[in-house]
């Protein structure tokens, strides 16, 4: 899988084509696929009736015409909210996706809607999704296409040995920082990817040091959320593998320029 290839430079659509379509929706994922992304990233929560839903926030207010907690509604009810209601590409002057029937999607619907070979980075937002995603990955036969990640170790550590790649939790990443800064070479880890930002709570993450320390360990690094071409090229040059971007078209163009130079 390209997401685990230490020599690859995958461009990953962060919540799809988020700069140009409502995040974490089928519309956003389809746009990203049409652009030619190497993978898509999305978030999982659980509806009131125990269905995996593709959604970032704990509440509906920021991105939809609904309000209140997502887990207070059934999957059918979530499918009827307007998940494009608040998307604006121009600071609130227009809302081009409002009223176009874009609902909150189930995990099953996303898997079925995208090409069968496309890899996913799946972020678990709550431990309630852990066993559901284990079962769903098996049901769809997509274990070789996924990295399952999450900040909370109680959501991801129970999946070690489940037969698919895992991302490091926040404590896992934190434990690597000092050895990396001390220029130690890190051994094989119980996870296969770091999905990390350039800064965490305002503090720079030593990405170059971590890339150097993890080289040859079997763990790759994917960085979010990168929307400037120069930033992506700089990260690739220090040994990062994947770039998660709201604007994957810009990142794909940057990679073409970098590889042809």
C-alpha cells in the first residue's frame, strides 16, 4: 500500500477536497478522487443506533444545519441533515452546497462510493467506534487499504494485531520526541504510521528529527494539514512520506514540480 511505502510521497485528501467541498462528505471524497489523490482521510463517530458515521465534530453545529451531539441522532436522521449548509469558500459570502442534499454519510456508504483500490486513513474520534471499525474493515475486506489512527490510545491500542495498519496515538508520538531529538535511531514500533501536525498546542513538532530517527524502522510519517506547496516540498525533502491537505490539487501539482526538477 502506498501509504506504508517509505519511498512514496502520497497526497492524501484531508476530509476529501475540504477547501472546495463540504468536509467528510461523499461529494468531497468524489472530488478528491477525481483530482487523482493517492488516498483520503476521514473521521469516524457513532450514531445513537450504533452506526459508524463519517464526521469530525462531536456536535453538528459547525458544519450542518443541525445542532446538538451527533450521537444523539440515528444514522437515518443524520443522513437527512444538510451537511453542506455551512460550507463557504469565500468567507461567508456564498454557500454553494446549501440545500443540495448532502447528508452525513455512513462509513459503509463511503467505502462503497470510492474506487476499490483507494487507501484510507481513518481517524477514530471516540473509543465507541473501535470494535465497530474492526468489524466493518473485515466485512468490507479492506484491511490492506487502511491505516486506523486516533489521538486517544484507548481507541486504537485495542486494535493492535487486528491485521491492518495503525497510526500512533498522542502518547505514542510524545514518547518518540526526546529520543528523536537526541538523534537516536528508533526501532520497530507497534504502529505503522505517525499522522502528526507541524505544531501541537503551539509547540513545533520536530518532524525532521523524527523522520531521521524512524528511517528504516517500518514506520512512516504523514503530516496534516498542509495547504502550501512550499511547506509540502520542505517536508518531503526532510523525509516525510505523506501530505494530508485540504487542497490536494495544489499538493499534487507541487509533487509534479518537485519530481520533474
